[in-house]
């Protein structure tokens, strides 16, 4: 079963918790498990610490006594998966659709990357009216050996090669991909030159968030579509809420501020987004609209794949006007860049395996904390945020950080650029995140501003890796 089905099922059945056994987007040797609390969100403190402490009190796993399945059923300790669960899940996805019109007969290619997404994703797409969705046959069935990909992450180079080939044969302009446990969404589109462009997690998140924030909930027009709007709300009491992880692009935050929508950043990991959303809905009366993180993570409660494809070559429903102009997701991104500026993000993930690697990561983080650089890539460091000490230092003054304590350091640079350093929570890697903003001049092509941003980002990454000593 896909991870989002587990998150749906726990509250649907009023269960105490849910467990998902998976290697997620990693090779088989990374196999582990994810735990979801009774609210359907992945566990955060104190529950994770309580579970770890309980495990530590038990004997080794191969010494734990187990009931066989017939005995467990006889003692009413085991129940089978409810037959009506999948229809309930698919119905919940259908209720989230903002638009039911538009041309849905265009060809789409989907890949599950040897994971468990194929069956339910195709059913969800079919019930939404997308009649020409083809799945990559070599990657459609679950196979934990991942025979056609070196690394089953749709962001990895080469992971979508079979999908590109199938899309070329089918003359499709859109590819949608999930990681094996279906909690990451990747999108690729064909550019004007015919070449494939895979959108980053930040681009997908920004497009989805902007679409959900600007879609007007007015009665459908004569063509069955709602009209889009980028107008700011008439009241500052807008109850909408958008969340993103602190290593995601700042662009969606800029869009939210322009629209008067509440925007917050959380720690890395969708568990923080989900729990914070429910907390703010409960305590502040907020209405959670969307959340995402840069690693292609989108809310499991949102029908992300279906929305990506609706309608043809448009992000929001513009009906016949948009189709007539032949706009694509790349055109939409360029339009957002002209309005809000080019936001370019990059990442360096350096693998440091074993206990030696763990010690090396600790030494790098300690060095950056004790002596943060004054300049990186020619840009002045204007503020340092230490999330482990929960303090931000800027202009000789210190202020408290509200986010929970974690091993992460952020450097704010002049001009709105940013660098974040943190060890990965799931892999033996230290990760450096780079965000650059470049304003698009009046009459200038977005591509020119993008070129300047790329040069700045490359300089930041090269210099910071040197400073970190890895």
C-alpha cells in the first residue's frame, strides 16, 4: 500500500497508530519503518522518543516471541484490511478536485519506479477523467530489488529514462512519477525545443501552491471551468494557511505575503508540516491549504498527481483561452518569475558513511557554528541562525528561534540569498542548501535573470563546500 493510504487509514479507522515498512526512495538496504500517530501524521517528539525507549527495553528482534497468524486471528489480535477502504480513499481524493472540466484526453506517462503506486494512481487518474494514462511497464509492479534503476528516487539522474522513452513513443508532453512508497511526486514536461525538463521539487511545490491560492471558488462558467485570480484578499483576516520546510524555496512565501495568506516554515520533514497544520487549525482557526518540502514532498491529503495533469498544458483552469495560447508549466514558471523574481535553489549532498562519517559531519557542523564565515561567494553574511542553540544573530544582536531544536545552521546573505547546512535524518549525508533570488528587469527575459542566478548559485556552492572542508 502507498504511504498516503496509511496516513488516511489511521484516522479513518480511529486507529491508535499506523506503521509503514519501506525503504522509501532509497536502495533496499535502507529498509526501515515509518510510524503515524492517531492523527494520521508521522510521529514527532515525544512519541518518537517514547517508542525508541520501549524498543531499547526489549530483547533483540530475532528473540522476540511471535504469534502465528491463525492464532492472532483467533485471539482477535489481527484484522484484515477493510474491503471498503480503497473506495473511501479514492472518494476522498475525488472530493479535493477544484475543477472537473477541460480536455482530459491528452496522453500522460506515469511511473511507479517499481513501487506500490501504479494500481491506485491509475484508478485515481481514471476516476478524474484522464483516459490516456500509460504506465511504464518495466516499472509498474512492486519489486524491492529495483532492477531498472540504480537509485529509486525520481530526482536521481537516469531514474526517468524509461518514462522519457515511453512518452516519446506516445507523443506525450507530461510525465508524472512517484517514489516507491508514493510520498514523493516528480513532474517532467517537454520544452518548446522538444527536450524534456524535469521540474524541481521547489518548482512543483510553488506551482501547486500558487494554483491552490489563486483558484477562485466561484460557480463554474459555461465551459465548466472556474476563472483564476491573483487578487489579494479583501480582508487581512484571511484564514488560509500555507506551510513549507525551512530548506524549501522562499518563493512560495513571497507569493503568500503578496496575497495576504499566512505562511510559516517548519523543520525538514513532512511530519512537522502535518502536525503544525493541525495545531494551527485547532488553536488559531486556520484553514490549511497546502504544504510542501523541496524533496518533492506534497501533502498526502491532496490529489497532487491529478491536479498536475488538469487541464492540458495549464496549471490552473484557464479553459479554452489557455489552451489556445499553448501555455505550459514552463510558461507558468516564467510568468511567476517575472512577477516575484527568479528563485533558484541548489543542493550539495555529500555522502559520509559509517561511524567515521558521522564524526566528520559532527566536526563540520561544529566548525561552522564556532566560526561562521563573514562572506561566501563574494556575498556578505548578514545573519546566522543556529537551530541547535535556537538563536539567531544579526547585527550584533541575538533573538530566539521558535522552531524545535535541531542540528541545522542557516546563513542569510546580502540580497536575499541563503545557505542552510544540516546532516540528513535518513541517509549518511551532510546536506548544504542554497537559495538565490534575482530580480527580472522590466522587459527582460526570465532566462537572462536565471543565468545570473545560476552563476551566483554556482559560486556560493563552490565556496561554501571549500569553507566546510568536505
